C-alpha cells in the first residue's frame, strides 16, 4: 500500500472527523480544472512526515472553484504550530539559501502561529499559477513545510520539522523535500443540445415554391426543375419559413446526377464542419413538380417515393431512382439536427 493511502486510512479511523472532511477524495474528475490523483480521483494525497520517518499526517491537493486547495491534516497526536507552502513551475523559483536549502519563512503562503491546530488549508487561485482552461496540462512542484509538536502524557512536548513525501531539495543540505503534481482541464463537456428542423432543397434558378403550384399547398419548401441530364446541385435550407432564406440556415447540399434514365441523389449536411446530422431524407423525382394525391399535388414528405431514416452519426444519404425519361423535377426534404 502506498504511504499516503496508509495515512489516509489511518485518518479515517481517528475521532477527528477527518474521514468526512476528505470525502472529496473518492470523487471522479469532472470537466474543468482538476488535480490528477494517483488513484484516478481528482485529489492527490501526500504523506506528511515528521523528523524524516514518522507519519504525522497527510497533505491533500485538489481544485475548488478555480483555486488550488492544499490541506494539511495531522494524526497520531501530532499538531501544527506553523505551516508554510511554496508552489511553482520551476524549482529554481523556490526561496532558498545560497547552499540550496529552502527558506520556509520566505514561502509565499504562511499560516502564522496556529499552535494546536490539526487542520489547515491554503487556497491559491490557479490563475496566479498560470493555469487556465482550455489549455495544456501543467506539472507543478510543491514544497509543503510544517512545524509540528506532540504532547506527551507526562506533559512533555516533542517538536519536529515536517515535510511531505518526495525528493530531497538538495542532496547535501537538510532533509527538506519537494513533491510534484499535475493539473488538467480534464475531458471536455461533450453534452451538446440540438434543435431539430425541417429542410428543403433549393435551386438558385429552377426552384418553385409550393405556394405557387396549383392546389391549396400552404407549407414552405420548393420543387426544382425541370432538370435535364447532367449534374445539378441544390442548397439544403433549414427553418426557412415562408420560403425566406434570410431567416433560415444553409445546412448542406443535395446533388442530383441524372443520366441514362437514372437519377442518383445525395443528401449531405455540414456534418464534419458544423456537426449537423441528417436524421431523415425524403425524395420525390418525377415528370411532375410533386406527387399527386386524389388528383392534387401533395408536398407531404411521407408521400414521396423515396424515404430513409439515417443514423445520428451520419451526415449523408444517397437514393438511386431508375426508370426515368425526359426532364425531371426534384423535391428534396430532410429532417436535420443542428447543434445549439
């Protein structure tokens, strides 16, 4: 078992209420800044040693509301009298003597006299450490110092210097140590909301609004033609009520390739660039502007000759219509999902 895990479990068994206080250590990292914990959580735990080898507590690192939260917790009768903290991107920035020994009294985060405390927290804005989201992961160095005491049953007082587990700051100096930890922006929030819209194909020169056809058609949309053999490209417009493209959105293309009595018609949304998905496609291809029902034109997509449901992950669908002759008309309807 890792030393910090052992200390944390010891804390959970004390009567100091530490287990409840550290419940956050079991949480899963969320989108946004977080510390990368050793166990996959968003908290890193470091054992706090007194006199180099005595487990006297734990220092936890986490992020809360944009702050790096560094929390000292003692156990086994040890108490804090002072706490000093330095965090930075380069060890060379730590206040030290000419010999390389750290100077805790010059660390930027200092508790002052907290004699008798068993719990102390420093909060450091991540922005002051040069971290922001979105952005790359950053690895920081930390020197967490504590002045500790332990009261004996006979009234004696034992004092020790405390540092977190880690590497020696200087090989030939005192036993002071530093640790490292990483802050990440975490996975992006992939929750995306969509609005579903109706879309119709529109040809710049050969489109006719349904409202201009014979009958009592009052919905918006267009039929396109007559189209001769060759390749024709229709713009796919969504939410263009009353055939007003100024209030609509251009969401893709409908390409018609007509040759030798066969029309190959491909619906394609701006799926890769804008995330617009094609949910349904309905196609009329024929010698007249629209299919007829009881002798009258109908623009109901369900009455069209070619109908398809498309997987959410797709942005295109192709129909092949055979047995055609002469000039044709095309009415292309789609249901699209547009990211908000």
